[in-house]
C-alpha cells in the first residue's frame, strides 16, 4: 500500500491521509472510469484493475464496457485498439511512451509496398501493430485466435502476415498454410532461448512447459503447450498438473500464482521483462485520472478501415 504525503501536511492531518489506491477509486467513480490491465502489468497495477486479460480479452471487454473513460494499462497499440472499437469513450494511456517495439517494426508505407508486390494476397496483421497498419489489413488477429483467423481464409488465397515472424511461423505449422512473413519479433520473448527451457526442464522434470507463440521456433518446439497469456491462465486452472515452466513475460506470474495457490510456477527466463509494460505505475494511473491524460484517439479515416479488420477477427472469437 503506497501513501501519498504532501510536504505541508502536519501531524494533525496524518489520520486523514488517503492511500493512492483510495484516491484512484474516488476519481474512478467521479470520472465513470474503468481500469483495464494486460497480464504483463506490474502486480499492483493488476490488483488495481477492474479487469486483467490478454489482448483479445481486453479488446472484447473494451467493446462492451459501460463507462465514459477507459484507463488502459498496457502499451500504445492496445489503447488504440480500444479507441477503434469504442470511439465514443475517452481512452487514457497513463504513460504516453509505453509503446511496443514489435508494433513499430512495420509502418503503413512498408505494408503498402509489400502489398504492391503481392496484389492478390490478403493481409493478416497481429494486433501488435499500429492503427495505420490495421487499416491496410484485411484481418486482425491476436495470439489467441491467429490460427482460427488464418483457417477461416479460403485455401486458394495467398496470405501476408505481419509483423511477428515467430507467431507467423507458429500459425504456418498449425495450419499447413504457407504465408509471406514480415521479419518482426518481440525483443522480450526473443530473449528466451532453447537452453533456458532445457535447463528448467532438467531442474523441474515434473513440470509442464507453456510458452507464448511470440517465442522463437526452437523454444516453441521444446514446449508442451504454445498459448496466449489468457489461454495459459485457463490451461493451468483446468490442468491436474501442479508445476509449470512459463515461457513468457514475467508479469503473468502474479496472476498464475494468485489464481492457483497450490501450484508452482518457474519462469523460463528471469530477464523476460517488457520494459514498456512496466512503465505504468499506480502514480501514473492517478495522474492520468486527475489530468485526463494521455488520450489516445484514432482519426475517423483510419479507424473506419482498421475496424473492418478488427470486426472480422471479433466475429471469429466468441
Ligand atoms: P497476449 O496477452 O494476447 O498473449 O499478448 C502478448 C503480448 O505480447 C502483448 O503485447
Ligand atoms: Fe511488445 Fe513484446 Fe512488450 Fe508485448 S511483450 S508489448 S510484444 S515488446
């Protein structure tokens, strides 16, 4: 619990001090706001959130939430996605520099160039992409539904998949489809190596290995399950197994441990931390609600086109 101290406060006023959590709760009510947090957020941010989930679950929640304001504790593309799905709401990102390096590995001009080289191909973009890239795409997908989205595309159509080459390779292996891949990747997941998985397996022979599809090919090949973060939570809950090696960003450990107190979790790599996800703090959530900053809004022109790609994905993900 973090207390807010003002320098001018005297001893007499000490008992009326509010915790930062209480201040956030009060402002949330005043602003008719909800707090959404990605599974990679810091423990105390997840604790403060009304809902924590993976990229798909957060999009689904944002689309049907009743509120005037959404404080999005995640990275920029997630707040943009919420803005595309609910333009009538104010979407706040508590740290405006919280971006996703993978999403920035392709821009709309680069995608247009690639499309010009393959004019008959349909474009599937991972949700970890800018709104402008989504606007140039036919379908969007998340790590939870990428395989289903690609399976829904007629066999005779060529597919361009951007920007994550590892998720793309995973989808190819699951669907048997060949796709034109963009060479993007997640720097946090790329840190997890096959050696990390083999070492943890040796230390915990009874443990099941779950890794994220953003992991490299040898890491996915060494795993028992390749799952989105939301799928990991469900898989652990329903599994009789008691020990798990977890190959993804470390923020997920908080939720896994909280929801499964009797089970044990071992990170595949202690340094698998996304610095951008960790930029959001309780203080920044409070300031965000106080100052109504930083608003993320997608222009109508881009939004209308990007929404088509997102709607096609949402229709496949009940
Ligand atoms: P999911 O939580 O949807 O699996 O996504 C992982 C991710 O990297 C989000 O940035
Ligand atoms: Fe982007 Fe990777 Fe961080 Fe997710 S974990 S936000 S893909 S850099």
